[in-house]
């Protein structure tokens, strides 16, 4: 008798944990196939530390083949789902087209950079969702400091040493916080450069980290301002040009660096399905099933899962929800084959952690507000606990960064045109032709 095949599309927090849990539950009674654009799971929360040179990029890249027992990996990008005939088509890394049939399908395609209709942004800004973007940002920052040191025109020097981050949410706040410390270290290694780099953090929201607890927001804002970061709430970019950005308050900021961290949107594959969506996310019931298709499940950022702790709302696009939804979807798929009973998704937030670089952090584990060193300990402990692998290597990087000078060179591995802001797959460098 042929084994039933479960196809999981996407290996982010939701897809990875769905595959890991299913591999354990299936016990060779089903074929588990994981379709993903890369052969690794990327631990996104530590990307700012990659950009700042604190953690090596390979530390966040947990191999799928080595950590998912009982799961077959297929590397490729899904581009079409035939819901009636039950197959997924995909493009492999060298351009070959293929398709795979399924008995059960899990759509965990995640999210990509959120775009806004602002002139010049797609041409001159870079996002921050994948490893190529983090590597590019690291090289770009080092390059701008080196060019600022070489410049003889004070105006050019100031523009090279000015970095603008748009979006004061989780990612943008950490990028600015780590970025300021990183550039201060770079300048400290260059005796000819007397100018302190300037970092700006912009957002139309009324406060930093608007989606988090007010006390965490206040802690982050205080740390950023103490470091000299120019935090401007209620302000964003009106126009981006090759020479700088014009802000919504009319001021023009000369800069060569615009980093776009305004949020995320569901992967474009969701819109191609022709199914009901809410704010671009695929609607599911509380069991993570797609209405009308009992064999199709969705979880993570791409799914609008009802939040049973807040009736009438859907779950936020967070790693916490994605990871737990991935585990539950595995159990509910097993239940659809008679193993156990299906359960609705219900999860109360356990708190948040934000790493602000150095000895600074903000956290509220179990609603207990923490700042400074205690928050730093909780933050790093949380990340080590949630990393599926490479824990010792990440811990070693943190120890080395605390005790030794941080080397900073441009490797030139990712050119700017390989990480376009409008890329639907930020985890894969774009072809430059």
C-alpha cells in the first residue's frame, strides 16, 4: 500500500516545526516532503547581529537535512498550487520546472518585505528579511565608513556616515541599535576619520516598538537616544533619491544608506491561490484548515488564524505563533489519519525580547518588565533555547565578541542588485544576469 504524502511548503518557523513534529509522529507511516527555497532553516531574530558582525552567518543557517529525521527535502521555489488535482509546481535552483503531488498540504510560505508606494524606495532602499540582505548590509556599512574616511569633501563624508532605518518595529529597532555600535567600533579603528556616524530611526507610529508593551518601548527609546541615534516618530520617507531622502516633514537628509524595515506581507504565492484572504493572509479555521479544502492546512505569517484569546482578531505575524502553529498542524494532520484528535489553536503570548546590542536589551518574560543586563540574559537565553541547532557556535560568537576586537571587512559576496527590495524571495540572491 502506498504511503500518504504530506507536502510542506516553506521551512520558516512554521514549516520547520511542522516537518520536525510530523517526522516524529509519522514513524515511516507517511512520506513527509519539505519544499523550500534553501536547504536550511534561517533563525531570523539574530539577523541584525549578522549584519553587525557579532554572529557568523552560518550560525543562523540550520541544515534541514541534518535536523529533520524522516523528512525528504526538495529545494525549489513553489510557484503554483493546483488545489483540484492536488499538486504543487516548483522551480529548482538551476531553473528546472517540476511538480509534486500531495495527500495533505501545509502552506507555510511565510512573508516578504512590505512595500509602500513611496517614490524611489524600490530603487534605493534595501530590505532586511534574508541572509543575503544581512550580508549586503554588513558590507555596505563597512564600505560607507571606508569611503567616508577617504573623502575630502565634508558634505560627502557626512552623507557616507549617515544611515537611515525606516520602521521602528522589532527589526528596525535592533538594526539601528546594533548598527550604531558597529559603526562606532569601525570609526574607532580608523584614526583619520573624526566624524561620528549618524543613525536615524523613522516611523509614522507614535513610539518605538508600537506593537509591544509600553515599558519595553520606553526602554528601547531611552537606550537609542542615549547612544545618539536620531529617533523620529510620526515621520517617514516621502521620496528616496540617489543623494538622500526627503522626509515627510520636508527635511532632506543626504545619505547613501536607506534600510527598509517597515514590516512584512504574506508571500505572493498566497494571492495566486484564489482562496479567501484577510489582509493578504490565507483564511483558516481554528484547526488551521483552509475552508473548503480539508486536505489543505496553512500556518505562520501567510495564514490568518483566528486568535481564540482575542475573539474577532487573527494571530499576529510572529515567530512565537508560527512555531506553535507548525507543531499543532502536524498533530492535526496526524489526527486526520486517525492518530489522536485534532485541537484548535490557542496560545497566550509569553512575552517579548529585544536585543539592543552591547549590554542592553528589553524583555518582559511572563509580563515581568526587564531592562539592561537582566533583560540581556533573558534575551540571549531565549534565543539559545529556540535555536534548533548551532547553539554552542552562537554562544562562542557572543563570547568572542565580548572579549576580542570585532574584525570588519567587506567580502563583496552579495552585490546590491542581488538583493532588490521587491524580491519575493529575500532568502535567495536575485540573478544579476
